[in-house]
């Protein structure tokens, strides 16, 4: 599985980039209650896949520096949460700069990114608070 992880992240990132480019080049509406742009959906799927593949990629990178497999997973999950938190902050700043206007492509992309990053970060925070 580890040998296939890097190509999987590359493919997921390419899907996210394709969705973002498509949304930026397409006409709105992008994110409304009655219609969601297909490009926003492609962006969301690609970004979600990247976020879900991150802990395994970090775990793999830590293989040379940390012998204990459980400790590698602890560090990978912490890094995953940190990356999700940092991404969420970036997406929040972008969405704020665009005025959270769902009719603008950048704001729609940032809102979706913010929601996905917040789901990952809050899930990890909940995990950390409920395990001893």
C-alpha cells in the first residue's frame, strides 16, 4: 500500500486542482442552496481525498526517523490535525477576503475547503479529547 500512496495523493491533488481551475474559469452560481457547480464538487472530492490520505503519507515519511509504529501514527495524526488547522486558517482568510460571497468562485472554493478542513481538525480534536 505504501508504494501506491504517493501516486494516490498526486492524483487526488490533480483532481482538486482541476476542480479549482474549472470553478475559476466557469460562470456562477457556484455554491447556492438550489445549485452547486460541478467544478466545486470535483474540488471537494479531490480536496477530501488529499486530506484523507495525509496521515498515511506522514506515517510513511516518519518511517526512517521513528522506529515505533504506534508513535509514528500518533505523530502522523497530530501532523494531520496541524495541517488541517493551517489549511482551515488559509481557507478562512480567503473566504473572508472574498466576503463569503458564494457567487464568487474563490469564496465558494474557500468555503468548501474551510468546511472540509474544519471537519478533519474537529474530528482529530475530538479524538484527542476522548482518548487517554
